[in-house]
C-alpha cells in the first residue's frame, strides 16, 4: 500500500482563512473520520486559553473502504453536532472561526455533498485538507506545544496516518498513508494480523524521511491518547497530564502487542478509554507498533496539540511563534491572578544573586516559578500549599516536561509551606530527584522571603538587596526601613540561608 501523498519542502502549514488577529474568541472545528470537535479559544495569541472544548464521536468514515461513501448514521451525527457547535460559537460572539475536514471527507464519493450540508449548519466555509496539509498542520501544532521537538510527528486519524519530520522548529518531509483505524478495520475485516501486513507494506516508503534513529515520535490523535492513558493507568503514574508524556520504545512495543489482541469486551471494560474509542484502539496499536519497528525511534511522546493548534500557530507572526509557551502561559496567569503582576519580575531579578551559576534552562524555570508564585493567595490558608501545587502541576501549559512541571509546582508549594517536607503521598512530586527537590526548595523559600519583605507590593523588593558570600546570606536593609526586618523576615532569611548551607544575616545601614 503506497502513501497517498508525499512532500519534502520545509514549509509552514496552512493558516487560518477567516480574519486576522483579534481580541475576541476564536473557534475551530475539525471534522475527522472518527470524531468532530469544536474548540473555542479565548483569543488569537501564542497561548490562548480554551473557553470550550467538545467532541462528538460520529465515525463518518466507518466502512468507507467497502462502500466508498461516508457512513449515513455518522453523517447524521456530524451534522447534528455542527448545528450545536454553531449555536455555541454564536453564543460566545466568536470573532474568528475556521473549519477543516480531513481524510474521510476528501476520499469519499459523497464527501463534497456532506461538506455542503455541513457548511450550511456550521454557517461558514469548511476546507477539505489534503493529506500534506493535514500532516503539516499537525506538525505545526506539535511545534506550538513542544518547540524543541526533534523526530517524527505522527497524526493518526480515523482514516489516515499523516507523518512529518520536525527539527529546530521547522517541518520537513511529509507523507500520508491510508490506514487510520476505521479504514484498517474495514480493509482487514477485523483481523489485526492482516492489518499488520497492510501497514508493513505501506510503510516501506518511510526511508524517504531520512534516518530517525534515536529521535522521538510525537503522537497526535485520540487513539494514541487513549493508548497513553492505559500506560499511565498500568504504571500508576502520578501525574494525569497527557501532553509531553513519554513512553520508551520497549514499553510501547509491549503494550501495542497486548492491546492489538484484546477482545472488544475486554477493551470496553477499560475505564480510562471511552466505549466509542475502544473499538479503534487495537488498530491504533497496530499502526504504532509497525511504525516503531520500521524506524529506530527511541520513544513515543504524546502531544495534546494537533491540527487545531497548528491552524492557530501557523497564522501567527514569526515574533509570536518564537515566544516561549511556558513563559507566555505563566505571564498570562500572573497578569490575571496575582495581586501585583509587576512583583513577579522584580522578585525574579531580586533573587538572582542566589543563583550565580544558573544556566538558561534553569533561569527559564525560575522565571516561570516567580510568575506562578502568587496563584494561591485567594485560597484558604489550610489549602494554599497543596492547592497551589495541584493548580500549577496540572495547568494546561506547554513547553515543559513532566519533571519540569513537578519542579515548578514544588517550588510554589514551598513558597507557601516553608521548609517542611512534601507529604509522603507526594503524587507528581515523586517525579523529582534530590537535586530537583533542592532547587525547588531554594527558589520557593526565596519567594517566601520576598513576599514577607514586600507583602506582594510592587517596587518594594529593590530596597532590600540580597548578597551571598561563601559563609553567609546577607540582606541589606537601610536604617530608615529597619522595622521591616522583624521576626518573620529574620526567620525566613534563616530558613533560606540554611538550604544554601549558609547563615543568614541582616545588615542595617
């Protein structure tokens, strides 16, 4: 089975067609072979908040290989969903909207007829993406969430597999293959072994993409997100965040083998997978298994970002695209939630003398911690430390590994809790090693001292510079401000100095 389409130029994905950057909400509809999804974003920016996210499993591509047509029941469900989606976007007074359709709509004999009806209910044009466009948009979405992605983006829809190489923020060669789970179920007559042979023949052309050995597979699509949920469940993984969840090659292949041979009844009993999604899961596992075996890819990294995020990202200016998604999200959170937004930047600079050998990755994480440091001020005092930890560790930001998430959230925990140990049932905190915990404690306790000195008021911290010597941590306080250096400040300075193996001292002068 040959790929449907290939391309090798390093290009951008297709951008949004309706309007340009605005202040109001943005709505995107994605009509796939298995599902129809609406996402309403707060605005058009680098890290827009999701106002509403809704999916309808319609399976318009069911039995399409046999019939050549979209499934009648699936069409009815999709049209009903689109009518509802239009009402929701109108209610939100959406300023920009876009809609795309993928493999099933472009390949079915009645695809164009379906799209005409869908446009009437949606209230706007619907673009039928080519295989290459679909692949590139998925890759743009992955780059939006993982700017340093290096390897192969693979977007598995109900009707097709779209793959694109990525490196250094650019997309490379792209290929599209006609074996999404719904299509494979039809072609193989529900025989996973036959499906394996079909996929193996199709993937023979993967060598055109170059050497992928030792690089990562960035998995996009509902079937593979379900795959990751099962892996998380099996491992009792402490952080239920799919984005950037890594699965090593060996464990991926083992789980693929198990899931591809499960009965429908067994799959339906899996609580972490929806019943409608479960029937496609064995065939998603087959495709993933054969793809890993056909390459030297070292791991699977789940991406929660795909075509919809790619549409937004491809439409941004180069300056917007270059912004750090973690820092942009943290800055937006700080502006929206904190008592005094400028205080975070002042605190970041104020504590810099404590980290003289800091490298840029550490500096970036410290900046994010400062921006998140005031998220808990409205919480009940008994819930501030753990509540703020959970709020940060599961926040919908990108651009950070799970370990970095846990480090940022643990630092925020110590900003509220002080030097006390994290609870024994630490959850995501358990992703940290001793060095990570030490860094999180140092940054968190520095933030705790900063809030004690300033009470979160802007332009206060520069009055109290910090200095560090081989034996002491010094806090300079002018004589006219010496009343600020009461017992709370003395105690917190001492605690902070101890984690740097020094003694704290306040110099009045």
